[in-house]
């Protein structure tokens, strides 16, 4: 991640990282390209100078890897919030469980397994642990308490039960300070998390919170909107002493920003002001096949100055196919990398390289939040799921993906007929002048 120098900081950014209160809770709202992640690390630097022990946290591993260099010189750590929460919870040895969980795993010694089985426990050979459901634990809490582990209760994988965590924390005595947590892309988390953080922050001496969010970039049903975040943190919507807005777009060209704005769904985070920097029109490319799209990407990259490139696919199988094809076709020109949560050994986030020209990154669109590239390709548009009853989901996805591009943007789809595909109905038409239409 590229940090700006002091001359590149805008007045509204400077107001946030220098003037915002250093204690309690602060929320920063900003659309794509306005520098929320930059503010996160500038804020961390300012807090660090005041000995506030800041930690920058985010939702996914890819964004954490992308930003890891931003605070390295100042000794500022970044992490995923779930990893931080796991470590903080474990340090307090809080034993808890989620009543709605299908599986609550038990730390049951071998010589006590018969007792566990008698209470309804079953064996999971893949985890090599005994487990029961949450309701069974609730009905026999005294018996199971000795086997409960000190880990945050979960509703599902990568989804903590924040309500259960709040209940367990309420029964806890003294808790450790966490310094000042700075949470980027905070709209990705459920609103129950903000209630938990606010409760604990009020019980410790040093428990500050800086939240950066944009509800127009919510991609999941359990994400939070701005009103919910304000309520969870106990900040009034009109409290300008603790709620700040960013409006200047530093990332995109004007042409890319104009296209992205057509997918804006009108939520309170607002749109950034249109940038002055000019560039080429984004392209909408009709191809006869997925392979033809790959060949077009290769042709574009062969005729342009080498930069940093992102390819955002619609699902994991498509990610793998584009990765394999592009890696083969671009040997000697680009280093092609990918990330897969299903294959952390070979394609884990820790292997990714950012901020280096000549790198092409193929990722599932759900992993692109917060990133930026010189060129962005969004292939196989016709495979995007468009729910006529909730077009906002489609628009938010397009808004997030398009706004990742600094200089050039390409939307590609496969069609072998003259009939108009459904996805084209929701894109600007040729008369809008916002897209250059091409057939390959």
C-alpha cells in the first residue's frame, strides 16, 4: 500500500487524523478512493506518538497483507479483527459458547470421554475432538464447563457470536486494555460487534475505537449500515466532534469515477467528488468465450506499460481457471498470483505481493475490498447473479469492483448471440458515453 507524503494530504484528511479525539469512539465515513485506509495508518501514527498503543484491524487477510507495509516503519501492527479478537479472548481465559451453534468443541481428556459421551458428546475425527450442540451445553452447563475452551463462541466459520461474547464479558471481572483499535472497512462486520466493543471499551482504562466505514460497499447480508454503527458505538448521527466524512476521490480517473457512480445506491456514506485527473473511457468488451477474454487481457497488457493489475472473478472455480490461463499466457511478462481461502498452503494471503509493477493478481471479487490496481479487469459479467427483487446487491458489487481501478477499467462478458444479456440492462448504454463498446 502506497502512503502519501505530507504534501499530498488533504485538509479533510488532516482534520481527521490530527484533530479527532484520541479517546473514546470516533467514526470516519468515506466512499471508495477517499483514503480511509490511509487515514487508518495516519491515525495510528498520531496515536502511537501519544503512547496510545494503536492496532489497525480489518476483515479479510488479503487487505491485511495489502496494508502490512504501511505501518511497518513506525512499528504499527495490522491484523484481521477476528485474529485479534481470538487472541484477546484467549488471554482472558473466558469460557463461553453459542447456544445456537451446531457444534461446541470440548477439551475433553481421554479418560473422561465416557462421561462426555453419556452427556451426548460425539467424536469429530477431522478435528480429533468431542463436540455437542449449543442447546445441550446450555441444558448441562455445570457438567460441560470444565471442558469448554477459552475461544470466542461462533455462529459459523469466520462468524463470531458477538451477543454471546457480550454476555460472557458482562460476567467477567477485570479485563485487559486494548489500547486503541482502528477498524478499517468496518461495515463488513455485524452491528452486534459494535455493541460488544463499546461495552468492553467503557470497562477498561485504555479502550479507544476509530471506525472507518462506507455502507455503500456492503457485500453481505449481515454487514452494518452507518446508522447501526453509530448506534452501536453510542455516537449521535449529528455529532461532528466524533463523526467525520471524507469526500475527495484520490484514486480514480474522472472517467472511472463517473462509471462507478452509476452503481451508487444512494446510502448515507455519499459519493466522492469527481476527480479532475483524466484518463481513457472504461471498456465493455463482448467476447465469444472465456478464452477469448483471456486473449484480450493478454493483448491489452502486451500493448501497455507494465503496471499493477487486478482480475476480479465471480467465483472460486472461475478464479482458478483465469489464474491458470493467465499464468501460462503471460510467462516472462507478468508475475501472476492468486489467493484462495480453500488452498492456504499454496495460495495463502501471506504469499501475495503488492505495490510492485509487473504483478497480476487474480482474486474472487469478495477479496477485492480496499485494494487498488493500475488496471482492473472484471471478466464473465454474464455470470453475476442479479436478483430482480434486490438490485442493490448487484450495484454494490459493481461499485466496489469498478472503484478499485486507478487508470484503466475493463468489463468483459461472453455472448454468442445477438440477444441482449440480462446484465447489460443494468449497465450504462452506448448513448451514455460512459463506456467504450467493443467486440472481440
